C-alpha cells in the first residue's frame, strides 16, 4: 500500500538538529513532489519578551520578529530548496501546537530534529520530538 505524502511539516527552533531535519525533509519533498511547512512555535514567554522588545524600540519591524528570524535563518542554513515552502508561526506549547497545526494544515508527515536548543529543558519537561511522535495523528520521522 502506498500513502501519498504531499505536505511535510518541519518544526524549527534554529538549532543544528532542526536545520538538519529541515534539509532532510527538503530533499525528501523534492524527490516526491511534496511541499514543506516550516513552523516555529514560540512559548508565550518568548512572545511576550519579543513584544516588549519591539515596544521599547518604538514598534519594531513586525509582529513576529523573533519567529521570522528563526525561520529565515533555517531557510538560509538549508541552502537551495526546490520544494515549495510555507512559513508558519504559532505560540504556546511546542508539542501541542505542532500536533494541532499539522492537522490544521493537512500535513501528511512531520519531520523533526532529535534535539532542540534546550537540552536541560528536555530533561525536565520531556523531549519535544518524543512528545510530537507520541501525539501526532500522522507519521513522524525523527532525524539525527
């Protein structure tokens, strides 16, 4: 049985592992004529700090300064991508938001790095990649 994969979601936090996962997903997407959805999920605390920073700088340059920067840095680090790419920003718990957004945008696969920027937080709260794998309604590939 063949299951068509047309949309691949890739969560990114700007870490080396998330960029590696994004490169792998981009290569897969190009080989099977699929598109990519790069998503960055900012915790509510991160979003508040960014909003305060923008307010103190007389408005800043937009509502998603940090999130835009992370996704742009990921795209730059990935190099040329031949698959169509959609950028998505969300706020809240990364596991819940990735699982929800994957369903919302109709992702057929989630590709995630095995370690993000906060190894201590992962030890205390549980791995984001593990949480996504446990709760997603679509297949999840964890890239090392």
